[in-house]
C-alpha cells in the first residue's frame, strides 16, 4: 500500500495537527510514514500545508508533486493544489470555505464536508480540522478510525488531554457525514 | 531492545547525541535547526549535562573547543549563516586536533538567504571555509534513521581522528517526521584520550595549540594532519548503492536529493529505464574509489543536487575518463519532486 496526501489551508486551521495525527496513526499501524510540514515564516493567516506519505514499503521522496489525495481547507489552497491531484484521485473539500462548484476537474473523486457547521453542532468551531480528518479516513481507510482516535493522546501534550473526548467526537461526526453523503 | 519511534529528524539527531555521551551543547538559535537546541534545553538537565544558549555562533564553537580540550564530548548545531561564523573555530579545532561534532541543517543562501532546504553548503563543508590546510569529516544523512545513526558515528569518528566532524543535513531532513528504529549505541573501539587537559597533578604538563613557530614544526604538523586525512580515505568512506546492477545511467546524489532521486528511479524503472543510484554518505572523504570502480562498467552519470553544481566536481574527479558526467541542479525554494527528477534523467538517458 502506498498513499500520498497533501493537506492545505490557512495557518490556525489545524492543518499540521491533523497531518501529524494521521501520520501518528499510520505509525501505530506499523506502516512506514513521512510527515512533512511546509511552513515557512507564515503564522496565523498564512499558507499552511503538509504532506503525509504512508507506505508498507520504504518511502523514497517525502516530497510529492501530484498526490493521490488532497484535503483543501481554504479557497487559495484549491487554486494551488486542485490541479495537481492525480487523475482519479480524491479531493476532500471543506465546503464551509470552498465552493465545490469552483472545482473544474471532472476526473476526481470529490467529497464536500461543511466542517465548520458540523463543528458548530459540537459547540466548538475549532474542531473543524478533526471533522475533516474523520471524513477523510472514513473514505480512504488509509488507517482505521479507531487508530486515528487512539493517536490523539499521542500528539497532544498531556495538559490538553481533557480535550481528547471532544476531538474524538468530532472525528466520529466527520466520519458519519462522509458515510452518509453521496459523491458529487 | 530495539524500539520503533516516530519523530522528526532534528530530534532523532539530538537523541543520538545524548546516547553517544554528548553532555555539552552550545548553540545560538536559527531556523530550521531550532528543534535541536530546544530539545537539549529540556533534556540535558536530565542527564546532568550542560546546555548553554551562547551569545553568538562564534562563542558556541569556541566553547566547544574548551569542552573538547577538557575531554568531553561536545557539539553545536546551526544553519548555514551560523556555520559561516563558525569557520574560524573549525580551523582552530582542526589545527588543535580536537574532536567536535558540528551540525549544519543547511538552509538557502548566500547571505541570510531563506529557510528552505538547500545543499548549497557542500563546498563549505567539504573544502572548509576556514583558513589553513585542513579537512573535516562530513557525514550526509538521508533519512531520520540516519540523522540518528550518523550522529552516533560522528562522535566516534571525531574521537578516532581527533578532528571535527560535520553532519550536513538540510531543512527537509531536520523537519520531517518519520519512522525510525531506536538502536542501542555500539561505540567503535577508540584510543584512550591521553591528551586531555583536565588537571596536571601527578603527570607532566600537556599542551594543546594550533600555533607552531619553531623551525620545521608547522611543516611537520601539516604532514601529520595530511596523513590523518589519508587515513580517513582508507578507513572511513561510506556510500550506498541502489539498483546499480545492470544500470545504464547512475544518479549520484546525497541527502534529501538522493531520496527524491530514489522515487524518481522507481518511476523510471516502471517505464523500463535502467537507472540506479550512487549515494555518498561521507562527503569527505568522498567515495571516489567506489565511484571509479562503478564507472568502469557504467558510462553515464547524472549528478543531482539542490544547488547549481558543487558535488558534481568531485564526481567528475572520481569517474573514469571515458565516463560522461551530467548535472541537474534544483536551486533552493521548494525541494524537487520525483517527477521533476524523472524528466531530468530522461533527458540524458
């Protein structure tokens, strides 16, 4: 198995958190994995991208030009990475900020998730990233949802551990939304 | 007991240093290596070691000189502009024959440059930016695993030769997180440190210096150092071959560029192109003999670097005269992707 994912959004949306969460889960499933954060001098509001490569073989390049999957959390990210997803690849859109009608490509598997609205039903806007990664794992099954939730405690410092149940709930909500939605 | 870990390259390197018995870290902050001092600032106290954020890179390298002269394993880390500031100290370490490990997480330059990954410091590391006729051993990791393993080796080689060792990585290797096997440290058999300055009571005084003014003394010292560099070439050259058997084109590449090249080679092989990889792990001593031997059989080489052409000079010096050496450079910005390197290799295949 070999899967490349680019996740892209705006600093503050929690891109790096879900990237390292997915990578941690893959590690826990005994897979080889690279997690490459691409942040420069940006802070909140700037571009925030990361690349995760998951493989049962040795991983060559941690850098990917055309990924199999892409998670798009904000509008500028769509322009940057939308054209680069491999034909037949998977595009997951945070439709709270990105209008699916802006996607011109017809050769992709697309899932739109209104992450912000779903997070709001849980009472916390900032869980949008967890909703998205829950939906992503439900659709791609690169790792199991159980491992993903179990990885939460590994990537959060202990003094944030009171937030684990809320994050796990957001993952479940995202997965549930993905299960119940039709691909466009 | 071997344990699997998932961690970033800068942390793997720092863990390796503590495992190798490094108890003195002196450094000054600069991106993209800041995870290293941050790690030591928390961990050194737990092993009764010493972490000092020095007032400058010049101070850091000279603090290492002091700690090393007293017999301790000591290191510093920085990124490109910081290494420029350390060159005088590296020359003094080499001249005084003092072991030290100096890490360069190469960012782009010249000048302040940028914080993206680059291999622009190949010349600086292998030729030395300091004055005088000296060499430093240069190790070039290509994975998080090697960030750890080569750090263990670096401390041993520094002690073996009484010479500074540079670990030349880059922003990608420092910052990616990857799986790694946490192997135990098995030190090389090393000579006793019978030269250290840690109190002369009950023995004759010793002297560590790099100043030689007496008739013939400087000449003898330079030839002694030369013999040491020759010994490095005999005993401590390392490289990796990948799919080089029956290859018609060999890519020569190190560090991050080499692992992107590996992916490009897999893509090429899937299209039936017989391409292999020769990856120097020691940049000095350069694996010139192994490359020469390979060039007896393969006649086409493509050097790929994340700069505009540095290691390619060593490749040209190494291969047989009838071998062609091509070059593809990817100047810093974002690192190259496998598809870009695939296109590059097709042009010379």
